[in-house]
């Protein structure tokens, strides 16, 4: 009887006080309006003792239901997002058809490299020195990027989402503390990612680097973001014997043919045909802007002594892909804070439900102060990172 009554009261968003004996003070019980006498479980006559009507505690009924639904839905979305990475890892491993690379010593090395790469990226906002020491120094293979990294990242996201579900269900510190730790790391890493995206979004034009020499070129982020991707693209393009057929119109897809049986070649073919072009809904003005940026990429690359004097088809394909990447970077940088704010609100909601049993024991004034501090802090943090982001992101030298 006591268990059923407590479960009913929790479903109603209230707390039930179960009386173990007649000597309990009914005025100290805040519940569903009745007190359950557990004498029925002891074989004695059962009775229902009247008590004072429960005063409202925590959030109102409808608001509490909406908050619980939002936190649950956010954890479900995170779990689904993590499962997408796991599915991608499964298909990537099957496409590479290298079972020996996922077992034994090679598999252990791939798993360790992926773990180090993910851990190093997560540590960048906290300590760049530690992150540089953790990240592998050698070139990351396609097997790690296509199988192990999505698998480790998917497991990390799914673990955080499952801890969020367990926190909502059981409200125990053993689930709350790991969930908050993993979720906060994700939040901080997403902030660092938004900074990188904003930096990339304004790093397309290298016109100011016409006279820069190749010796000191890597001292400028614009030069490095042009030269390093071009060298990596050209190496993969040449190693797999790819040939390019350029269309007459800039909005049409270029066709790249590579050696058969090469996974890297298939990736290049798919990316160039479906990604390295103006998006299908682009207007005439946007298509012409894309054309101008591709031409500027070719001319500025030659002036900076990165591209050859005679533009080959692979150079134009690279500039097409580069322009498309910057389009997506600008779009993501513009909206990246929306999922971040949603995630912050969901984490705060889960944290509220985790400490709700302790809030119920507080006085009403204390409860309002604690919840108000949480709400005001979250609002100030979101305002700092959205409305006043441009003001606080000024260059240190200018300040």
C-alpha cells in the first residue's frame, strides 16, 4: 500500500508521507491529501488518516510535466545522435572490408588513436598543452577516421544520454555526477567548436597575403588554412590516380574518376559530385557569387605561390570544394548556438529534477532562491554567448 501510494503521488508531482505509526504528526506530512497507514501491511485494521492539504512544492503541475518531457526528449535525441555515429562506424568498417584491422593488435592501436584524438579535442578548451600531448602526432589513417573515431564518439554521446535517463529515473548521485561531468565537457567543447567555426567563416579571403613568402606563410592562419588542405587533397588525388571532367556551368557537378577499389577515391567522387557545388536552391546571384569566389581562390592561390601558374582541373575542383566548405561553415557558425542553448537548458532541467527531493525539504524562500539563482545564471550565460558574443570576442590587441 505504501509503495503504491508513493508511486501515485510521484506521478501527480507530489510527495507522499507514509505513517509507520499512530504517533506521527499529520501537520508535518506534505502529500496527496491522505496519509497511508501501513498497519494494513502488518495485519492490523487499515485506516486512512486525514492530513492537511499539501502545499505546492517545486514546479507547477503543467510546467513540471513540460520540463520532464523536454529533458526526456533531449536525452532521446542525444541517444539517437550517438547511435548515428555507431551506425556510421558499422557501415564504415564493413565498407573498408578489413576485419583484421579491427581485431588484434591493429584494432587496439586504432582504438587507442581514436580515443587519444577525441580526448585531445575535448581537452583543448581546458589546457592546450595537455591536449597537444594527448593528440597523436602521426598521420591518422582512414581506418581510424572511418571506423574507430565514430565508434568512440558515438559511445561517448550514448553514455551521456543514458546517464541523463538514469538521472531522471532514479535521482541518485552515482548517476548525477558522471552525467554532469560528461555533459559539461560537451558544452565547453561545443563552445570551442563555435569559436573555430567563426574563425573559419572569415578566413576564406587571402588577398592580403599576396606578398607573403612560403617560409613564413604558416604564421598566418589564412595561409595555413589554404595550403594544408590543398596539399592533403592533392596527395590523395594523385595517389589514387584521379581524373577530373569539369562542366561548362559552375552550378553543375564536376565528375571525378579514380582507380577502382579505392575507398578514398569513392569518397572524393561522392564529395565532388554532391557537395562541391552551389546548393540546389541557390539563386542566380548566389551562383555568380560562388563563381567569383572560385575564381578568386585560383588567382589568390597562384599569387601566394600555393597553386601552380597553370590552373589544372584538380586545382579548380579544390577551389570548388573550398568555397562550398566555407558556405557550410558560415551557416553552421550562424546557428551553432541554438543546439548549444537547447542542450544547456536540458542539462539544467535534468539537474533540477535530480535535486528536487532536496528542494522539497527546503523552506519556500530558500527554494525560490536556489531555483532563481539557477535560472538567472543560465540566462546570463546564454546572453553572454549569443547577444554579446561579438562584444566579448574582440581581439585582445584591440582591447
